[in-house]
């Protein structure tokens, strides 16, 4: 039976809307600040529509987006829980701040120190981090490359680098070289990894002056913000590497960063980060629904929404 008073899934909601939330179906949401740019509602609602063809329960599932200020997160999460939001995705700036506010946390997310997925449980939200999964899955699907036994060069030392580094180690890479321009941020990242059982595989370097013994081939992952803006230089000079180097840039808009342009001109295998966005979202939906999800349909709508 169709539900009445279904909130518009294209609208942006705020904390005040949670105080009088009346949707009778199953609510899901992405929360962040800002949130206007998010394509997650389009991806997830497309998937849910297809899933409902096989299982009618999903016809009443809807995914929304909420702009929640950082200072309102501690007030918002109990309201999401009270209103039975079965699943939440967290994006900037809430991934780290949510950790002390939830009841349970998945071991991988605990190692990363950040969550991007919350799942409603009887005693509170359980937190997961699907970013690393999304990265590894994307690199395997786009570039036919696995982390296991690979030499990986990771650029950047921010939050994205931390989840990437944990996934590389969990994936049993052969070596993990981490480069960053800011020494302080690099040290902070290394400190967060030092208790990992495979920390001996980690080597660090100054991205401003890469060492002569930096591997010439393997997999290079760009987790810096260089490339987001027109005119940004590439984060590293690719002429120092062999043409067999494989490159994955977490940036997906623009699709052709200076790094990827240089890689293409040198005949290097490379890809941008849209598939990571989709795979991490698909994994979240799998956690909430406990069933397989139509990832390729999510991929198609993401490309369309971003005009890629």
C-alpha cells in the first residue's frame, strides 16, 4: 500500500526538520555540511527502486540529505535514532566527531578513527567505515590491481589518507610509502598507524623532495586535494617513475586532473575516484539492507548527476 506524505528526496533538510519527522517508511540519510553537492540520494534511491522489484519492502525505503552543522551533531544523532533512521552516511565534517557519540564501532573503523556509515541497532548506532573498501574495490575493478603484495605510494596525510593507509595494510600490501608536504601532518598520520601489526611495511617521505629510493613502479594513490581546482599542479612529477606505474586519483570532479593528464600522456594506466564514491555507498546500503545491491545502476546515475 503506498505511503502518504513522503518527504521530497531532492530537498535539503536540517536539524529542525528532525524534530517533526513523520515519514512512515524506512528512512536513510547522508549528513554533512555542506551537503548540496551530494549525489548519494540519487544513487541510493535508484538502487532502492530496483531492489523493490524483487523485494517489495524496499518500496518504502527512502534516502534523504541533511545539512547538519558541526556543533549540532551531538543533538542530531539522538533525533535520527529516535526517528528510526535505519542508516546514515556521514561526510565532512562529521566522520571523526561522530565516533564518541555512537554505541559501537566496527574494528576497521576503530583503527581508522572515523566512521562514514551508521546502522541502527536496539542499543544505539553501530559505526562502520566503508571508504577503504570502496577504494580497494574501485582500484580492482578500474585498474585490475590488488593491494595484496603490491608496492603502494600514497600521497597525502589527511583523513582520506588515513583510511586508505589502513586498507592498504589490511590488504597486505608489500610496501606502503606515504608522502606529504607538511611534516607535522605526516607524523600525526604515522603515529596513528604505529600500532598496526604491519606497520613495519610503512615508509614515509617528504613530498616536496621525494627520495631517490622511492619505487619507480607499483600503485600510486593521490589522496591530496591537488587537482580539485583549475590550475593545480600535479602532486608529484611522474617523469621519475616507470611507465608501468598505475595511478588512482581520489578526485573525481574534475575527471582530468593534472596528475591524470600527465599519466595519460605517458601511457600510464590510471582512473579517477568516482568508482570509489559508488562502491563505498553500495557497501553502506548492503550493511543496512543485508542484501546485494545494484552497484552498476548506482554507477550510471552518479555519472549522469555529475555529468561525467
